[in-house]
């Protein structure tokens, strides 16, 4: 993605909550905390052919501000997450052919963290159920780890004998659709969010799309 696209997304995500502040000068914005846990439905398989499972989970802690008479809100959020370790057989090419070590296993794991700012907009404010749109931008961290799951890896697979790690800190963005639910004095929500962790995919960036369930307090 070009720099101008990154700038446009960043400006839009930051300008929305700032615009809402100027419209709320007559009504103070009340802060709230929210906490949620989520899994990525597209990365969930409990019956893989290899050892282990495919699973991606995240946790979010958010501080938000919204006045009672406004549909706009602004927020700052901290997200952390990780994938369950993946296991696979190493494969090495020798000329035009390749060889796979069926008795060897390589462990591959990844983790994430993000600090983002953004805003949300209530599509319809009901007494109990309020659908909303949310979006933001910020810094995303991705950590990738690969190591041999066996004590000794055969000499013909030297590439997998040494542990490998890659850490990326990049500008990213997120968009989501949620539903806020009120039951008495309690407030819960369910939210589907898409995170682009790195606009420059050539540096190893990936996207995650967790479905989060949480509560506000």
C-alpha cells in the first residue's frame, strides 16, 4: 500500500474522534473501560493432520469516551494475541527435486500486540441493543518464531537446526462491526474486527480477524 493510502487511513481514523469532540462541547464525554477476548474463526481447526491445533486468540483492553447525547465515541486500545504452535515436516530442495524428513518436526509460532487509537459510531441507539461501526489505526507488533521440535535434526536439514525469529513493528489499521447489549446495569458486546497488521506485506505482515466478546465497566 502506498504512503498516501496509509496517510489517508490514519488521518480518517484520528479525525473522526476529534470531530466528535468538537461537537460535544456542550456535553462532557464520559470515560469507560472495556475488556474482551476473541478467536479468529478463519484460523480455528481442532482436528489438524499434524500435532497440535490451529487456533488464534486475542485479548483487548480499551478506554473509550462518549457523551450521552452523541453517537460518536473515541477510544484507545491495547491488543495482545498469539497463535497456537504449528508443526510441520521440513522440506529441502536438492537441485530440481526435494526431500522431506517424515520423522522430523518443526515448530512455528507467532504472537501479536498493538496500540491503536480510533473512533466508533452508533448506527442505531436502542434501549438494549445498539449496533455500531468501529475503526482505528496504530502500531502493530508481530513476532514469528521457528525452531526444531526434535532434539536432533538430521544434517541434511541445516536450515531448520538453528532457531529463527522475526520481529516486525509497523503501521496498521482496523475496521469492525459490533453490537452493544444492555441488561440492567450491565453492558456487554460482540464485535467482529479486521486488523491489517502491516501495510507492507513484503516485510511479513499478516491480517487477523478476531470475533470478540466482552463487557464494559
